């Protein structure tokens, strides 16, 4: 009992884990891991005083993160950009900012976009909690531009478009084109905002490592060029940076958002700013190899096959049957739900212990190893395991099997 309690306490610490799930942006495992260049920038900012709000030219108080904001705007193709804690915070800021008076607090959203993202983040509830009135239009599968036009009245504060990140609807469907909505919004002087969720920088349908293509994920530049006034998206989904909510749009709009009193409560600390600045620099230099989410997308099965063969060789004298099996990795993080990525998995079978018991033992390894069970077999998808973790994986499997066989006289 005491041992169990201690184990639980130890397990409750935030600690690195080996991700063998094949889900690249795994929300429960902390979404995007950072590469070494970005991690070093973060450590430098952590260990030193920084020029966070200090102007080195004048020696006076300066702006917060002007370099980052400038480069972010450049990267996403907007006039201006800024950052808050996460995309949910960006959305709350936008809604609060545009619905400040009781006479003008209606937010128009298509019924096909009243979505739930992850645990407990529901668009209608966010709107309500932000003091806005939701004005639903259209139906689940069909919303036309005329639905938007008809819904606009004296109380309309905002038109909100929400990306269907984590699901898709097929069949008799139609959504109004952003250009059409934008034309109506402009005519009536209503701001038009889009929550992009993931916000891809590169073309997701470009060829992946295995010659496959992902579905198309909307990019900020696309939305902005279609007449959306402000976009928001996460820093730690496909973007592959630290947790952040990125807002991009015109100078005037972004300046106004930054002057909102709520902005101060949602702003990022120097660690996030340093990590995001380094990530943006990598994109601008086109050095995607330093962004792990991007390198994982570019992995080939040939590279994985070589690594699995070495792992299997490392387990030669261990009483476990280890085999290479085809698998399907995913982008995850509620992004591109239809796209899977061909991958290879290490399938482990030990006749002494069940797949569930093996999974439990590997979760207790140091570092913990997280795999999954498919068709009754325990599997580790190598797509999301970093090559430098392969030997840790071998050691963890040896340890798990040893404890299994030590408690039983019959070998696996
Ligand atoms: C993920 C997501 C969010 C929330 O982003 P966080 O950065 O986790 O706060 C909001 N909107 C959409 C459409 C998303 O996909």
C-alpha cells in the first residue's frame, strides 16, 4: 500500500516520457517538443537578465518582444502580430475586446462551427463566459453567406469563424467562402475573426517523408488574404513551438488588442517569448530540421526500419518476442483528423505477462514509456520516439521483462 502510494506520488511529477503512441502533437504528453536550438534560447533567457522590456538603444523602458512580433508578422504574412498564453486566451481576448458594450455584444457563428476542442473548451461556453451573446446561424451542415447577412443587426459585434480542427463533415455540406463573409462584414463594418486552431505555416499537402500527403490545413496567410481581419492559432500545435496563442492582423487591430486591459492578464513570460522567437527565426531561415514536429512529419519508413532492426538486435537475449509491424502515425492535437502517416511500430509480446501489464510496467520505467495496445498486442510507434531515445527504450523493455520474469519461474 505504502509502495503504491509512493509510486503514485512519484508518477505525479512532471517528467519527460518516451512517446511511442505515434501521435505527434499529443495533448496529454505536452504537445510539441522543442528542439535543441529553441531549448537553448529558453535556457539562456531563464538563466540571465534579459532585454525583455528594455530598449538597448535609448537605455529606457522598451516594448515587450518587438523583434518577435515583427518576425511573426513577416512569417504569417500580416501587418502585425502579437502573442498571448494560448489560443483559448487569444479567443477570449478577441471576444471580450469586440463585445464591450451590452448594446453591441452579439457574435455570429455558424452552427457547423460550434465545436468542442479537447477537454472542456466549447465555443458556445467560451462566448457565454466572455459575456458575449451567441448568434447561431445556418445549420450543422449548411451555412450560406446570406445567413450571415441576415443575422447582422445593431447589436452585432463580431463575426467568428472557427476551424473544424478535430473532425470533418462530409456529404451535403456547404460553408460560406471566407471572401464572401468578408465582403458582408466590410460592408456593415463588422470585424471578422477566424480561430484557425493549428495554423500551419507550410503547405500540409506537400509531400511527407514517405511520399504521402496530408490534407490541407488552413494557413494564416490564406485566411488574411481572403479578407479575415484577425486570425488566432496555437504556438504548440503544427507550428511546433511553445504553448502560445498567436494573433495576426492589421496594425490598427493588433495595437488595439494590445491596449485592451485584458491583454496584460494574458501576456506570455520571457521563457515563452524566447522559445517562440527562436522558433520563428528557424522558420524564417527555413531551418525546419530544428523543429521536431517538422522532422517527425518528414521521417521515412526506411529510417524507422533501420532503427527498429537495431532495437530488435538489442533485445536478442531478452525473453520477449519483438517484431516490426506497419503502423499509422497521426498529427494529433486535434489537427488534420483525416490524415494518417505510414509508420513502423515495434510489437512486443511476452507470454508471461499480458499486453496491459507490459504497458503498465513500461509506464513505470525511467523515463516512462507510453505505447498502445492494438489487436491485443503492445506496440510502440517509432515515429514519435527520438532516435537518441532508442537505447533508453531497449533498457526500459529489458527492465520491464526482467521484473516480469523474476516474479515467475517460467520464462517468456
Ligand atoms: C486547439 C484549438 C484551440 C485551443 O488552443 P490552445 O492553444 O490549446 O488554447 C482553439 N481553437 C481551435 C480551433 C483549436 O483547434
